[in-house]
C-alpha cells in the first residue's frame, strides 16, 4: 500500500494504523481514489472558487 503510506504518515502512525484500520473497504478505496485524483490539475479549484464557496457557507450559517 505505497499510496497509503505516502498519503499521510498519521494514517499509519496514529495508534499503529488505527485510523486506516477503522475504515471499511469502501472507505479505504474511496480514500485511495481521492488521493489519486488529487494529483489531476483538472480537479483543483482556484482560490477565488474556494473563497466563493466559503462565503456561500458563511451566509447560510444560522
């Protein structure tokens, strides 16, 4: 699981892999897919897009 090891050290080091081991197989697969997709620049949001989404959430908060 090289991807898992490279993704974030705390997934393995947190209580001897407790975080990774607490995930079911679907969650593990989704995490690995998300990690792989994060390297595709087509999936990145601009700073302006992030700011706009944040503003929308802030306005909708009670």
